[in-house]
């Protein structure tokens, strides 16, 4: 694919010149362009972002967020090549794309990029004067919504270029440009908060305004704090106000992907990832800060459901073998530390195959669920009852250290199971036991009980 220079017009050349000035000077729009790049990384999940100028011979990275500004010939420019395509170009893995695998930014001569996304700053005349691009050394995926948001950010950048150009000519309608900026920021699915140097919120987008409800009235903070009370990722430990992402940013810190829980325990809660960066004056003075807030409540809830499914038996809801071994490991570690005993009871339902064969699998499933409930009723709240598979169950009890105590526990289990017959084998923990060895001894004891019953 050979890159050719797009059609140019006097107007687009003025815009290109304005973009070049924005990258080399220090107008207010430059700080906003840097905010656009920070938002680009927040939207795409990439680690770096850049604002590039495309002219006839080269690509010039004017501004970079966690990237390195550089100049490269147009023929080597990823952005110049992708700017020839309509809309946003993105690739989850450039190394797997034959068109780009040999590019210096991909094959190691300059960098070893994998994920790449480029949104063109296309003028009304059709000329692409530059790009807003994000990249990462790892493979990433984008949703259609994220692609649209990156395109929006490129339009924000172009709007800032036009606003700067118009202001220089004293013809810009700044109110309209601000309204355009506002509309585009409000279109983002992540929350955005800007603050002054004292950490007081001065501007929020629609997402944050919705979260804040009556705490935010149009363009001012009505009641502090802006959002609900905040907790650390455990949802229990209150966040020290001095370590809030916005407060840290106005102290000059860069804050990335801090997980926080908003809302009091027991009430509606929101799990968020916050990224914050200070906005500096040219002399280094902190003018304020920008915070982006991503709502990950549904993502964390899905992860919790997947963890639950991976560690629990889907029929009975009991811990499965993996979780039983983990709990047993915890009990043994406590035993070694506190010199306390523990017991394992391995239970196998007698005649379960007969239930399945004569009454059907639904009756067998019902019997397993009854057994699970009965076993849980026979033990203490802190004990573990797990299903190992088929008709086999395990009970893990800390604090039981004698054969008589174990026999009493088996008697309670047999009573709780009622008409469901069961063979139980017990094993008391030893100092050198592992979860597998203790479980194996209880299993062997259970089969010994079965053999004894068959012999009689």
C-alpha cells in the first residue's frame, strides 16, 4: 500500500499551520489537546497516545501522552497510511497484519507496536491534516462504541485547531466552539471531571453530572462531595480524602487505574476505575487536574459470577473440589500456626445408582440436593461442605482432633441424611499433611467402611 498526499486547499493549509503552531507554542488549546490524548488512552485502554501533523514529506508527533515525540518520513508513517482509509483505522495486532508487519514501528526498527488505532483529523475539504492515535505493545480489542468515541476525540482536536485559528484571526465564535466541545465530551461513556488548582470541580461531563444528581447544578458544585462517599476496592475501607485521585493530581501526581467503590455499604454502589493527571502551566505550576472515571460495576459483577461458577458445583451450590482443597489448605496452615486439630469426613451416598436407574436422573439430582442441605445442617457455620463429584461429598471441620469427636460428627451426618444411606470415612490431620494427602486418607477410610459393610 503506497501512501499518497491527499488533496490540499488553502483553508486546510491554514488549519495545518494552526496545528503546527499548537504543537510548538503554549496556547490554552494545547492543554486541552493534551486532555484529549489522556481521554484517548482512557477510551481505548491503550498505554500511549499522540497528536500527529501530516505534511507533504513527513509525520511530526506534536504532542504525546506517555509517548516519545518524533519525526518520520511520510512513507514510514503509520498514520499517513491509515489516513487514506475512511474513518478510524485500528488493528488489534499489527504484527498479524501483512500490510503493516514490515513497518519500522512494528518490526523493531523503531518500535514493536501491536495494538494501534488512528482517527483522522479530516477537514471539511477532505484533507487529513493530522491524526489522534493510540498504541500499545500488547494486543487490545475495541468495541464499535470505543471506535466512535476515538473519532469524536479527533473531531474535538480538529475543533480546537479551528478555534485557535479563528481566535488568532479574531473571528472565532468561542461560545459555539465551547458548546461543540461540551457536546463531544458529553458523548463519552466515561465520566470526566476537571478541577481548579484547589481541587474544586469546575467542569464535569454528562456522565458525572448524572452520577452527582443534585450535587451538581449546571456549572457549579452545590454540595460537597461531588460524588458519593468513596471506599477502596475492598468496598469496606473508606478512602482517605487526601488520597482521592483528584486531590493527588492537584498535588502534581499522575494517577492511573485506581479502583474505588462509590456508595455506602448496603446501598446502591458503583465500582469505578479512576485515572487523574495534573494540568500544568508552562512554568510547572499546577493549574488544576482532569480525572476520568470508568464505571466497571457490571464487569466486576460478571467476574464475581464467573469466579463463583468456577469454584462451586452448579447443581448443589456447594464448593467444588478446587475450592474444597483451597479451604482445606487454609485449615492446615492455621493448624500448623496455632497447633489446632482438624478432621475430614469423606461421604459417599449408598444406593445412589439405584435411585438414578429406577426413579430417573431428576430424582437423583433431588437426592443430591437433599444430601447437600442435610450435610450443611449437621456442621457448624464455619465448616466446609463440598461436592467432589457424582455422589461423593466432603466435610472439613477445624477443631476436631479425636476419633470420638469424628465419630460423633459422622453420627450427626447420618442422622441428618435420614433415609439417604451413606458411607463415611474420617481422617484426622497430621503435622505433615497436605490437602491431597488428608483427603486421600479420608477417601481410603470411606472405601474401607464400604468394604466392611459388604462383607457383612
